[in-house]
C-alpha cells in the first residue's frame, strides 16, 4: 500500500477469537497491510495461532499497567511508526477490500462522529431540563471543558467512535495527549470498558477522546470516516455482548456467512483455527439464528418497558 499504513489493535486472552477473525480478515482482504497486535495474557499457543498469518506481528503490553485494554489504545498506537496508523478494535472484522478507503481523504485523521439521533441515545440518561437531545448534555460539556482547560466553547456537539479510526503519524503528539488525559482522568483500578460511576466519562477512552476533540486547541483536522459506509467494503464491529464466538446477535447476523466463509478460507490455506465454538459451526446455524431472534425480542421488550417507565416518571 502507498503510502505505508499499519493496522494496530490490542486485546487480552478473552478476545482471542476476535483477534483471530481480525487477523484472518486482514490477511485475506489486505494482504499488504501489516497488523501490529499488542496482547496481554496470551499463551504461546495463542500467539502461534495468530503468527501463522504473514501480516501479523505480536508484542506484549506493559504487564505493570492495570487499566482495561481499551484504555491502552494510545500505548498501542504509539508503538507503530508508519506514515499512517489505523486503529481497529479486536472485535472488528474486515469485510471486503478497504485499500481505497483507509487513507483519510484529507490526509490527516478519519474518525466517525455520531449523528444527532445516535448521540441522543448515548446520552439519554444524562440529559436534564434545558438540554437539547442530539447534543452534549450541558453538565457533561462543562466538566469536559474544565478538565481539558483550553477552548471555552465546544468545537463539536457530538462524540466520536473509537473502534475504528486512521491518522497520520504527524499527530502522534495528539495521541500522547489522549494517553496523558486518560491517565489523569480515568481511575487506574477500573477494569471495564464502561464506567457507570462517572457520567461524563462513562464511555472511558471514547469519552476522553471526545472531550479533547471538543475542547482542546490542537486537534487533527477531521475527515469523515468511510469505513462503515459500504456493504461490500467496510469494518464490521461486534461491539456489544454477546460476541459471535459466544452467541450471535441479530444485528451482527449479516456477518454469519462472511465469518464462516473466512474460516473455510483459513483452513483451505493450511492454517489452524482455535477450537470452533458451536456458534461457528454450520450445523447449528438454525439454533444460532433462533437464539438471535429471541434475544432481539427480549431486548425490544426491555426497551419498551424502559421507555414506558421514563414516560411515567415525567
């Protein structure tokens, strides 16, 4: 690829299957793009499964750090030094050829910003009287402004999504600032990707990056993300539980055949896979789909109950 680009990800052993699917899909769709995977807790056999792929290089994360891996994204990104660096979460899947979409259109930084309806859903529990749904809650914006301590008015009234983004290495200082802000704001002992104890930063690393994009003076010029737009070439993100290697969700079901086809391709190349969970076995396809439908029905019932409860309160 020209210009040079490295894909970076990081995970612990709980995401071995996710890292495997990510590595295999990169090997198949982007065979000229290296994947630098930083891990913690892997066994030698785990590393061997991933190092089968010529695109993969594995390094260990600093074992003395107690933070959740999602809050160590800056550490992982700063370990790469190609002209462009792409971050993909370890529960992502490359669907189709992204080679024409990875480089930001402005040559700087492409990241997805939430649309107003999505942003309103993210902050639905934090809105107070006078807040405008779709924008940042005023209390959250005030806390972010105080913590960043630079701009008085927000540059953005939405949040970013940190599962997939690409930046030029000239912005390594901004990633360093993100790391410093994570260390300053987020508790070192919190082990999860979400922290309900802190409303302004409940989305942890993502909240911190959004605060900087909104209130820091020096941020990379933003380019709209193209990596989620096209059905035949995009990054799929298995962002909520259960993950497909545990059980399929209806929203991720469109990836069922691409995942199983990818595993067939891996075996056809003579590579090994981790032991197949039942959800990755075609003989259980009907059960996977039925369970996904049932889960979605339960989720809809829960959403309706919550909406009714909120209407009752108001």
